[in-house]
C-alpha cells in the first residue's frame, strides 16, 4: 500500500472521465452507488484488485462484488440460470447482488472471487456508477469503500475519513439514497439469502414464488474465507519452506525460487494477484505436495498467509 494523494472528482462528465482513466490504468477509485460507496478497481486486473485489499487493510481475502451495467454483461461473466435472469429483469439495476457460477476464461482475476468458483454480480442503479461503468467498459470489483472493520460509507466525506491517502480518487456524488448494502442471494441453484440488504427479501420471494432460505450465520457472511467450500488446493501445503523436499513442488517468493513464483521481486501486491491463479495451476499440474516459501507477515502478506494457513490446515 503506497501513500498517495487522493483526488476528489466532481459528479460530472469530466469527473467520470478522470475516474475511468484512473481505473483503466489499474488505480483505485471510490464511487457512489445507490446503496453505499464502493471502492472500485478493474476486475480483470489482479494487481489492481490486490490494491483494494491493501487499501482496506483486510487481514484475509474476502470475495468482492463485481459491478456490471446490465444482465447482458453479467451473462458474459457467469452462468445465468432462468431464475437469476428473471430476478435481473425485475430488480436490476438496483440493490440486488446475485452469486452465480463464474464462466472460465471470462477474464476476471481469481482474486476477485478469492479463488471460489462463484462470482457475486450486481448492476448498480446510481447514475454516476452507471456512467462510470459505461465509460470504463469493463466490470468493476468494488467492496464497500471503508477500512476493514469499519462501517460502510454513504458520503464521499466518510470515504475520505477512512481511506484518504490510500486510494487514487473519490467520485463525489453526495449521499447514497439507500444507505445500506445490497441484498445478496446465492442461486446454486437453490436460492439462499446470504445478506439482508437494500432489497427486501419479501420482494424476492414474491418474484420467485417461493420462500427463500436464510443463510445468515455470521461465518457465512462476515468471513466466507472460513467457509468449508472455500478454495483450497488438492495437494498438501508445507509453509515457510526454503527449498523443496523430494516429491514437493515449490511455490516461490522473493529470494526463494520455485516452479511457480508468487513474486520474484518480493512484491506483496503481485504475490496477492498471483495467489489463487498459482494454487489452481499447481492443482492442474497434479502437485500432490506443495512447499511454499516464507511470505512476510505484513500488509497484504497477512492476508496471503491467512489463506495459505487455511489451505495447509488438515481437512476432514
Ligand atoms: O451494496 C453493496 O453491495 C456494496 C456496493 C459498493 O455495491 N458493496 C458491498 O461489498 O457491500 P462488500 O465487499 O463490502 O460485501 C460483499 C459481500 C461480502 O460479505 C462477501 O463475502 C460476499 O459479498 N460475497 C462476494 N462474493 C461472494 C461469493 N462468491 N460467495 C459468497 N459470498 C460472496
Ligand atoms: Mg463491506
């Protein structure tokens, strides 16, 4: 995380164009949605997405919501079953996030999904968010624009109070009209409520013509990194390794070389961007035993180590 000047952009065509230019270069821009301010980055740029985690100071990787303009853009990123299409028709743009199976090769950074096979998609209704998505022409990863552990911001002042100097810009669109986060529904394929939010669940039930099971256990929503379904490689992991033992495949970092390397230069943002892609690649090459180089336990390194320790823990 590098200190930088955080620019305040005005809610007009010029401000939106500036914001889009920063995002296209891999920068971080907070922008208003109808629910809360999001901290946006190009969802296809792993380094930029890693920057979101660094700016928020998250000690773990949580999957992020990907913002799109409409159902058609969603269709390019995920498999959209009939029920999901109906809900998009009824409630998009608006405060509804749908968790769907991601399409492989759609260009999303695996870090956006924290390695999961599903992606959370939402089409925001705020005119500035829509102008920005149109101008960038790419999906934007955007969690709420607050430091980890703090409440979601509903004004540009809130954003700056938490993230000034840690992000490139905030697009100031005044107060968010809804003020609470989006409702999150998983459809895999049975509908499951993951987070109550701006769209009442009754409205979803009326649209689907069925009751929706609540899955709002704190672990499920606050820390999906602890979910049993969370991504872990098939192979076993040995952490803090300086060299591979016979039969091990080495995942390197910095001075410690490997078959795959998270970052040869020891750059934690690059390492975060590569983490899930490399774990998947090790699975794909059939690595049964993986030795992982030590990662410094500071900044993004804490989130990387958290993920590696979970993946290394004995599984039942
Ligand atoms: O209203 C909102 O949804 C705001 C605005 C900016 O759009 N965004 C927001 O994002 O609240 P965030 O990152 O603070 O919350 C995202 C939630 C997290 O609890 C995360 O665990 C969940 O969405 N989530 C994202 N992808 C998921 C997935 N594939 N499976 C399960 N949960 C997922
Ligand atoms: Mg949040």
